[in-house]
C-alpha cells in the first residue's frame, strides 16, 4: 500500500513523506516497507508499529548511508555507516551510538580497531597511521590515548603510559637490534615573568629523560598499578520518541544532523591521534645501533 493512495492522502499532505509497505491493524508501518522523507532521505527495511526496528538501510541525501540493525528508530546492534567523506564505521551500535567493538576507516586512510563507548574510542584498541605505518596499541579514555600502551614504529617501539594523549612517566624504547633505553617522560613547568601572572600557562610537551641502556628486559607498564579507563559520560535524552510517522520525520532529520556531527568528532580524534603517532619518538636505525654498541 502506498501513502499516495486515496486512503492515505492526508499523510502526504501533512509532509511526512511517502511510504509503501506493510501496516498493522492500526495503520502504522509494520513489517517491510520503503519510505521517502520530505528532506530526500530514504529508508528501506523493517518496521515495528511505526518505528524502524530490525534490518534496514537508511540513505541520506548527502551520500551517507547506514545499513544494519535498528531498534525503535535507533541504530542498535551490528551495522555499517558510510560517511560522505569516504570514512566508514563497521561494528556495534547501542542507542544510536558507536558502542562495543568496531573498526573505523578514516578518510585519510588511518584505521582504529577496538572498543567504543558513546561514539568515542574507549577501552582497548589499536590505531594504525597509514602515512608512517606506526600504530598505537593500548588504552583509550573518551577518545584520547590514556593508560598503558605501546607505540610501534618501523624499527623500534615505545612502551609506557599515556595521559591525556601524551606519554608521561616511566617507559622504555625497545630497538629491533636488541637493546632498550629506559627512562621517563617528565612534564616541564613553564616559568612565568612577574607581568604574566594573569596569563594562562601554555601546555608544554613532555620531555624524555633517559636513565640507562640495557639489553632486552621483561618490564611492562602493566607491571605497575594499571590506569583504569574512566567510564564515558552517558547522556540520556529526556524526550520519548512517539510511535508515529510524524515523529519519525523529526527523528530522521535529527539523525542526518548527527551524521554530520560524527564527522566533526572523528576529525578531532584523528588530529589528536596523529600528534604522537607521526611525530614523537623519531629515533633512527643509526641511533639505535650506537645504543647497542655502547652496551655490547
């Protein structure tokens, strides 16, 4: 049955779009159907009593689309979201947000595979930088590198802890030729002039201070007290979504805006992740060789 039929002409007049498919005894969308919204978005899939529930594909007019499971008009379960900039997320969704386990392919070619909470990287995960081949393997808190981790490069790696996206505290550089440099990252304190007391201090990059060079040792940041990821803040919406076609239109418009918002969040996370993956710990093979020769 189509919304353009004589029986449903009022629905089209009210501006809730077109629908062709199954309905329940009360006339609500129920079963399999195809819908076109006034804003140009389309949905093809399963409904339950007026709400998208089950398997379906939602296509945005800007080129993005989601295909996967829905529950009461929200992405919930397994699904894949293709974004307009070419990025893609495939994995778990809960209440319209990336949550659980999933893989994100970013527009610049970087990838993240691991745990998510409230649309952010949270828990254990691996971020791979396409340009350098380096990768961060470890803990994340609310989208930021935070906790025990390894930063792996072509011929060496750093093992230690991160705090708010930067290495801090004890750690070591491990070179493929069979030696290690132990030390710690120290957060420097900015010295201020008397006339700059009211000026907020500028963040300074941690400084690496080496303590000794050894052969390979079993030390790991996990040997110390673990930095437990803090729970991501859970945001609850106070409004209930009505099980009606008119309510669905508002949901679709909100969902389109959310898709654009996710792109901005993803770009911020890319910028934060690239800082240490592409620029920090830039030891060379010759430097590693000198270290090894000094202890051989």
